[in-house]
C-alpha cells in the first residue's frame, strides 16, 4: 500500500497540493500549541538539537528554530525546499537550520536529541526501517505523527465515481502504521488529538484542478464537467470544515533506555 502512495506523491500536482495545504496550515495554526511541539520541547537536552524528517515547508522547523533549537531539516523535494527556505527567512532563523536534501532513511545527517517526523512515514516503502533509522540518529526521543482520519475524506466518495475499476490509492494512516511498528517491537506512547481543518479550497475554481489531477481526469472533458457539477452542489463536502484526528507516537530509542 505504501508503494502506491509513493506514486501519488511523485506527481507534481500532489506535491503542489501538499505544499499549499501545508502553507495554509502553517498560516492558520499555531504549531507551538500542539501536543507535538510540546513533546519535542520537553524531550530536548542541553544541545537542543532536532532532526526534522520530511520538513516540508517548515511548519515545525521554523517555530522550533525560533524556540532556540538547532534543526537539521531532511527533505527530498526541491520544490518543498524552496518553500522551506522562504519560511526560514520569514522567521529569520536560516542560521539555525541545516537543510539536507535527502529521503529518509539517510546517513547524511548527524545525531540529534529528538528525531521528529510529522506526516511523512506514510510515504515510505518500509515503515519499520524508517522508524529504526530514527532510533539510530536520536539520543533522547523519536516522535512520529500520523493521520487517524484520512486528510481528504471526500476522495473516498469521489474516487469510485470516476475510477470504478481502480482501487483508491489511499494514504496509509494510524490503523496500518502503528500495528506494523508494534509487530516490530517499537512500542510508543500514543496520543490522539483533534485538529480543526478549514476547507482545503475556497471555491470550485481552486479545487477543480487539484482534485481532477488527483483523480486522473484532467484531460477528460466529460468527467471534468461531472466533477464540476458535484463540486458546485451546495451540499458538497469538499468545502466543509470537519475535525480531523491525528496520532502522535513517541518513544525512547533503545540505546537511551
Ligand atoms: C505531508 S508533508 C509533511 C511536512 C511536515 N513534516 C509538516 O508536518 O508540515 C510530507 C513531507 O515529507 C516529504 N517526504 C516524502 N517522503 C519522504 C521520505 N522518504 N523521507 C523524507 N521526507 C519525505 C515530502 O517531500 C513532504 O515535504
């Protein structure tokens, strides 16, 4: 299942959609108030070093650097890195962050007190290897965040309408990832909490190119018309706000126990 999602991620449309979602989230949410940010801070040692794996646009990287931390941001995507650099400049913390362009697991990093990976592990082909590599490079704590509810819940309804013969390339979440970690003996404390997500798009014009790209129907005039009609329906779920549960999994790497 993880392999299918790698394909989803690799398309430009998905990357753009992800970057826009992350930017909006960093503008509307104060991450310093989240359980994830607090968990990182309480597990820091004297050096205040953090590995932010799959840093994206720097939603956590920049506020952590502002809190006096030294962050190594691991990020494979050139597009995300350009957004990340913008965020770091905006926070005036570029000096406190080393950017490493790489996928995780990577040996191109240095030991840190906390290894953090928020909403990244689901893209990996091997969740256990991903988590084991966090243990290798963290001295105090490994912290993962994964979705409990699917981020784009409305795709569950739209996908079969437009792709009745193809399985929905659904992102794996907590229900798949946590058991895999448990089976490998990685037993973390779990905290599930709710995040309020506003609608991803303001209007049909914004939503149409992204959703049609995701559904693979952008070239199909008839299907595009049908999608537009669905989105213009005032009862469309796409523009509704709804609570979204996420899980934080936090554990000590074996060597520090
Ligand atoms: C949903 S975003 C999350 C970004 C950030 N952690 C946050 O919570 O705002 C996922 C990020 O992980 C990156 N990514 C995907 N696969 C990765 C891998 N194997 N190693 C490191 N980063 C990866 C993507 O390029 C993207 O920037």
